[in-house]
């Protein structure tokens, strides 16, 4: 099975073509890089819920959780752990 980071990177590269312009560092801001905007966040949150079987509460949608590959990986893994999901 692919890692959380690999799955996130694949989704971002396929969904947001501007991400292909350069290799995003794990802690690089997706907003500052022009990858995400408010509409993109909605699509990303919906995908996270489906792909990782988690629930994203409105209060979860903050820069500390979603503005970068690293923060997204940590967020997904935390939500999966809270839900009792392994892997």
C-alpha cells in the first residue's frame, strides 16, 4: 500500500497541475505556491474523507492542518488514529 504522503502527492499533482511545476517540499505552503485556493480546499477535503475514511470537521480546516504536504500527512494520520483506523 502507498504511503499517505505518496497518495497525497499523487492526488495534488493530478488535481492541481500547477503543483507539477516544481517538487513541493513537505513543509512548503500550498497556498503560497499557488496550488490551493478556497475551491481547491473543498475538493481536497472531500477527497481526504473518501480516500482515508476520515471525517473532516469544519474546525479542522485550518492552515496548521492543510497548508502543506507535511501538515496534511500529520492531519490524516491523526484523524485515522482517532478513528481507530490502522495504516
